C-alpha cells in the first residue's frame, strides 16, 4: 500500500524539474517555472552578463531509451511538441529528456554522503527541423553526447548569448 499522491508520470516530471534546477544552480543560473504549458515551454533558465541569455526547455522523461548503432537515441515526440520546439524564437528552445532506470525504486537514492538521481538528461534542439507529415508523433534523434550537465549548460548559454545553438 502506498500513500503517494503522484502518478509515475508526475514523479518523472518532478524529477525532471529537480534535475534542471540542480544543474542550473550549479552553473549559477535562475530557473523560472511556467505556470501553464501553452507554448511548449516548461521552464526557462536565465543567466546574467551581456545580453542576459536564456534557454526555454520542454521537459520530458522516459524509461525506454536505448542508443542505436549510430550513437543516437530515438524518441517519439508528440507532434504538437515537435512543432513548438522547431519554431524560430528569440529565446532558444530545447528538448530536455530525462532518462530514468526502468525500476522506479532506483530513480532516486539519498545517503548522508550524496543525493543520486539516475540517470541523466539529454538535450536536443529542433530549430529549423522540417515540417512532418506525421499527425500523432515525430521520432527525433538525440546524440548520446548531448548530456546536460553544468559544463554543457554553460556552453549552451554562451551559444544562446550569440544566437547560435547547435
């Protein structure tokens, strides 16, 4: 018997937000949460300095992610999210996909020495991607090298500062 109020999907979303908050804090950035997801953005990460760059993120989570032979992950994204993430915008939009272990009890571990959230977030930009004829979902490729950590977040923020996310 459980007294939890969150569904597994709610927990995935909450852990995605916690991951982004932790990485942004490590980089010294601010995370602004959107009250309503009407535009495909769940959170925005904001930095200081010249141009005050920012990144808008659509958060997703999955337990089913495996690298293909080309070293990329394939992920089926709802068509609406695909279209919103590929729009030209002033603030670059990224997909942030949390890869979780299959066993829910191994998602999060806490000891006196550490807090461990398994596994990691991968990021992808869909800017400039073509329209799709698919009605329900569009399968995208995410390079396995695109792990979102403090260093990569700082690099992405610098790219946002100059207007070039790759």
